[in-house]
């Protein structure tokens, strides 16, 4: 279980101003839960995800995964970034074996594991391609495989499908759910898209405009696989849009 | 094919113009004609002087470039990765860097004598800064997302981050640095040899392409001077192409476009 208690984070700009990014965040995420973070731009959701990843430190508050405090990046958390983050000098296969190399797993074994994950994301025939030969959607699928191969408990995803076109995005959402159902990981997923959140999440966390607070934690109990345009999905969407709308207005003001 | 025809025509045209102008001037010491240079070249190739000259110059070049790479890349890495080292070393480098390498000739001779190491030192002074600066820049420009990806995948130690992420990310920049450094280094070979720096490879006689330019100039054999100039350019061209090929095929096969 992931537990965040009274977490605060303030940035200090070079001019000496203080920007409160996160204020008093308390959140519990059960194992194998799919949670979407949604909120206006600059509300601190990425900061929260980076703190959970161990890439940044909070000013105060406690943060644990399976009752272990987070002090830095660790193998129990994997991350998929918004930008394309594959190592361009490594082939697809070697990108995926990266973390296994660090663990000193023998070559034949780590390549076998990597191929299994490549199969999972449907890119086995691209094992020996270089990242620049892949489309945006394919790059993100490899990035997911690369994060999963480390077998983390929590998968952190920072708007991973933000840069791909709508059709690809729908397909990637399907694939992600497939993987999630097979591998049963806890997923924290940042998105700007209410549609995406409604399709993916067990639980949606809505953030306020800066300073980032949690405004609402909304459970979506719709059965899976979900119908994007069902009556129930539309009702959830309407509710989230209304909650979010007020915040986006506040962010603009 | 069409492009090639154009290239050949263009070169042929330039040679014809050269030949005509040389004949109009008709003074070998001002401008030897193309045919005279070809004759001089053929004469040179049939003897055993030329290969000794080339080997001598390459010997200097390899010493200087070897030292420049051995110092420039590690120092660039350290400065690019560790901010404190950067702050400590950078002012010193910025004091030395603007000095043109040829200004070191007096000290090179006093410190090393007229040996291959004096030439090596001069080439080193010319080549080390482009290599250093480009390595540094390459490290500084390592995309943050790649470093962070590495960290979340368990690559935490500085050593791992440097060798597994920053160094490969910086390779295109380092390759550019070495390439620029080789250009400056080759220039310094000529300068060093003009001051009579020599190796003992071939006994007591002095060899070297740069040396021969000076030597034949003193004898007013401008056709030989021009021949050696062409050889100088040709070798630089071959080295550059070879380097580019090696880098492209082995180091940077992963790149989408051609960078160096």
C-alpha cells in the first residue's frame, strides 16, 4: 500500500519568491489500484509523482510504500515519463534490459525476460530497432515495458500518452489496462483528460489549482471493460468536469 | 551520377584555370603549374622520402592527439558532471585556452628540445581544448529525463550514471570535439615541423611534411612546396573521413541523422 500523510512541498524561485506546489496532501492507495491524478496545469500533480518516484524530496510529511519510507528512487517504483525517455543509443531490447544489467542478471536470462515484456506490449519484432525508428506510441509502450521489467509494486505514469494522437491513445489505454490486469500493479497515472481518467481509473484524485491540494477523491465503480460512451460513464464524466471546471477557472483567475 | 559529373567537371575546370594562369605568369616561383606539380609528385612518390615524411608527421600527430584525448575527455567528463570540479578548474582553463597554441612553441622547444615530444606538446595544446569543451558541453546537455529514467531504473551511483547514461548521450558531442581537435592538431604539426622538430625514427635526417614545405621553400622549389601542401591536405582529409566512418559505424549507429 502507498501512503502519503500531510505532505508539503514549496519551491523557492531565484527571485526569492515561494511557490507552494503541494499543500497538506494525504492520500492512501490500495495495492493493485488504478488511480488517476487530474487537475489544472501547474497544480503540483507531477511534483507529487516525482516525490513518490524519489526524484524530489518533500519539505514535510511522510511517504511510505508497503510501510517502507521513500528516501530516493527504488526498485519498488517504476516510472514512465511524459517525454520520450528511451535511451537512444540502446536498441529496444537493450533499453528494457537496462535495469536487469544493473542487477547483474546474466545476459541470456535478462534478454529472455525482456522479450517476454516486449511480447506483452506487442513489439517483439522491434527488439533490435533503435528508438528513433519507432513511432511515439511505440516508444511509450517500450517505456512501459522497461519500467515493468523491474517488477515494481507501483507504476508511476506522468501523462504518458499526452504526446500521441487520439486513436493511438485509445489503443494504448486498452493495452495498459490489459497489462495492468495481467501484472496487477498499483498504477498512479497523471492525465489532463477526463475521458482518459473515466476509462482507466478505479479512483480519480482531483487537485485544486495552485497551491495543489486534493479537492476530491472520486471512486469509479463501473465494470470493466468500460464503454466510453455509456450512460454511467457520461454521468461520471459530467461530475468530474464540473469539479474540475471550477478549478480550471480558478487557475485562470 | 549527375552530381558526380558536375563535381568532376568543376574540379577539372579549376585545374584548367590554374594551368592557364600559371602559364600566363610563367614564373615557377610565384605559381607552379598543375603539370609541374604532377611531375614533382610523381618524382616524389617514386622515391622513399615521402613515406618517411608522412610517418614522421603522423608520429607527432598521434602523440599529441593521444595526449589530448587522454586529458580532454576525462577532464571534460569530470567538469561536466561535478559542479565543484567545474568551478575549481574552469577559471584556469579559461586563462590558458585563449592563448593560440603556436605561442607555446618557445616553451615547447625549451621544455622538450627539438624532439617529437615538443611537437606532441604543441599538437596537444591545440587539440585538447576543443575536445575538453565539447565533452563538457555534451555532458552538460545530457537530457534530464534520461538521467532521471536511469535513476528510477536503479542507476543511482555517479559512476553508473556517468558511464551508462551521460557518456553515451555525450558521444556525438565528444566525436565533434575530437574531429575539431584533429583539425587544429594537424595545423600544429606543420608549425612544429617548421621549427625543425624531428624524430630519431629515421636517423639524423629531418623528415616531416611540414618540414619539407619549409625545406623546399628555402630551395625555391615551389612545385615541391605545393606538392607537399596537397599531401598535407589529402592526409587530413583521409584522417577525417576515416574518423567519421569509424564513429558513424561503431559509436553512433543509433543516431537518426548524420551529426559529425
